[in-house]
C-alpha cells in the first residue's frame, strides 16, 4: 500500500511537470550517514558510514530563474556503525567488534530553492524543505574477532507498521524500526546549464527505533550529509 502511494505521488509530480513544461531530471550521490546518540540530537563522528542515494527530481519555477519548487523521489541508504577494540590487534580479552545498521528508505523531499544568477546559464542556489520517508529494506551486520576466531553475520531489518496516521501500532517492538521517518533538508549548490552539483544536510525529526513511545527519550534519529550530482532535461 505504501509503495503504491509513493508511486502514485511520483506519477502525479511528473505528470504536472510534463503539463507545465518544467524540467525533470535524475540526481544521485554519496551519503555520509549517522544516527544521533543523545536527546539533543548530537552524533558521534566515528559512527558515520558511507552510503548512497539515487532518484528523480522536478524543477518547477515559481518565479522564473529565481525561485523553484523541487519535489523528488529517492532511494536513500542510511545508518551508522559501532566499533570497539583494536581491529589490527584483537585478542580474547579485548576482541574487535563492529555492528553496522543500514536502513534504506524511499524518500520524498519537497524543497523550495532560491537561485542567484552569476553568469549566462549558471546559478548558485540554496534550498530548504521537509522530507518524508518510508523504510523498505536494510540489514544489520556484525563482526567479532578475538584474534583466535572471527565471526560475522547479518539479519534483515524488521519494520513496524508506523504511519503518520497510526499512533497505536500493534506491530511495534524493541527489535523493529519505525517504518515512517520525516525531517528537514538544507541544501546549497550550483546549476550550470542542465547540470547540478549540491551539498545537503538531512535532519531527521522522528525516532527510528520502534517500541514504547517515551517523550523523555528522543535520541536515535537519522542524520545524513549528502553530496549530489544531477542533470535536468
């Protein structure tokens, strides 16, 4: 059902784009993903992992060459890692361990982008807007090395039935992730002719882990710094 809604939204966006002669394009790049570790939203840089995003966008002019609305649909890979011990010198008394979580989402950003012309067919831009995301896949992986033996394994991430309209989810649990995520984006970049390059920071507002809701425990939210390249047709 969620996938059908996402695909219907994407079809609507690009149908509107076709009718109004605005530009559509492709965009993708690198994610430096992390998960906050405190209620204040702080992160531990050592826990960041490299991931990716890829998708499609539309550029809908609101004020020609100055302000655009840019919705999109992306497949975005996020997560974090936890490591302990010495990877190069593990021992029975001090083993090396690594745990990686990699939730993957269908993400819908809705950015408003201001543009400043700097030359013919060249503009600098800055954008801001919300995003909405639905968890669709992902794995948790672990590695344990005692110096004598090494063990590793993985398991698929379990998702609850969380939605923006469902606060009483019977499928929630401490071993599951919330299906629905939302947050805000800040973006800066340059547009040269049909090419785009941008840097973006995504700030998740929803706890990603399922289980009992507790307003005193608001840590574990997605944090993603991204660098993207794109092309508008």
